[in-house]
């Protein structure tokens, strides 16, 4: 079935959507400016605010001093280790030469070299003493480093203890601050949400709905980006209560609207078929029929092979009929025959609805 919407109407609908989003964009920009320029209530709060200032200042000064000592100590250890390794290498070289010389002396059994044995032995003992001295230097430097690390660890543990002791006061202040920020933002966004809800309920069929729609879009943005991120989460209670309230309000209005809709449909179905068909909007009727939905009762149109669906089996409204001039089948809501252009076909009614053919 050909669509009934006129081309200018389609263009108008697209332009109105664009207008809605542009209007919403300017409102969003305005909201961001308001949030930026108003006196800020979300001042920075940290644990340091609730810690003894003099005590933590002293501990941090000690920590900085100990940290500055780390590099020199490490370099001292590195130098001492290098000296020890050098002394060990010298000792191993001299010991190897001495062992080779002793082996040669044993082979020759020469006694003329006994003073040289003593000299070489004394040289080895000196090199061994150098190794022991270097080892002591390394051990002392490593001990100093361990002491420095333990002192730094104790200072940092003291700082952590001070921060831990300040946590309860910090959390209470943080909760109070979060609630203050949320309350302030709620004070700004709640009127927007209420106004948008009123527009949705009362202005959806207004000629100025595109502008209202832009405002509703802006209020949705304000809720999700200006309010929702600041919802305080006290064990999830606030979010849960907001969710429960939203569901209750939405459920109440949905149930109320559905009951009104059913009551309105019952009243409409109690009227004559002709009156009901004339009261249905032309564009709406064609869209629903194209979607295989009865424009009178919104139920699905029942079809059957070999049988024309001239009437709705649920409410009895007339859907199709033959043109009195050319006998072409047309939707009863069409103002002119799609074949010959005969006017006012809906005024020509058949004798009776053919319900028996569908039995």
C-alpha cells in the first residue's frame, strides 16, 4: 500500500527533529555554563584535612631525608662490592701463581728458594687481608642500608597509621559533601524533570511539540550527565529508592493511561460503525491498515485465504469495499477510488457485514 504522508510533511518532520536536537544542544550548553559559573559546592576534601598537620609534616620530612640517603648508600655498597671483587680477583691470581710455583719447586726439590716461599706466602696473606677488609666494608654498608630501610619503613607505617586514624572523619565529611553536591544538583534538575514530565503528558499533540521535545531531550541529558553521576551511594540505598520511586511513578501513569485507553475503546466500540470510522484520523487509519492493524480497535486484522477482510472481526469496523463505479477494491478510508477516482466511496455501504463467510 502506498504511503499516505505527503513529501513536504516528511521534510517538515525531519526538519522538526533537527530543530529539536539543535534546541536541546543550546540548552545543554547553557546548562554547562550555569554549572560552571555558579559558586562551587564540591570543594576538594582529602584525608590530609583530618590528619595532625605538625605530626605528619615531621614524619614526611624524615621520610624525605631517609629517601635522600638511599642513593648514596646504594652507591657506597656498589663501590665496596667492586673493591671486594677486585681484591678477590687479585688474591685468586696470586694464589694460582703461588700454587704453580710451589708445584715447580717440589719438582726441582731446590732449597735455595725457601726465602722466596716466605715472601710469596706473606704476599698472599696481605691479599687475603685486603679481601677480608673489603668484605667488612660491604657488610657495614649493607647493614647501614638495612637500618635505613627499616627506619623508612617505620616512618611510612606511622604515616599510614595517621591516615588510617583519619579515615572515619574523612568518610563522614565526604558523605556530607556528596549529599550537599547531590542536593544542589537535584535542586536544579528536578524542576526540569518535572516540567518535562508535564510536557510529555500534556503537550505531545501540541503544534509546538518539536520545541517541547527539545526541552525533554535536554532534561534527559541533565539527569544522566549532571545528576546521576553525583548520586551518593550509601550502601546503594539512594539508588534503590530512586529506582523504586521511578518504577512506581512510571507504573502508576502507565496503568492509568492504559485504563483510560481501554475505557475509551469500549466507548468507541459502543458507537455506530459509521461514526467510529469517521472519527478516525485519515493518516492514522492508513498507517494502521498498512501495518495489518485495525484502526478501530488496534487488534490485528484477521485474514483467511479466499476471503476478503472487509470487516474487523473484533469490532466490526468497515475496512474494505468495492468501488460502485469500477468495482475495484479499496480501503474504506480512501477518499477516492485508486482506479477510477470516484469520490466518497465510504458513503456507500453494503447491506450487511459478511460475517457468515468467516465462520
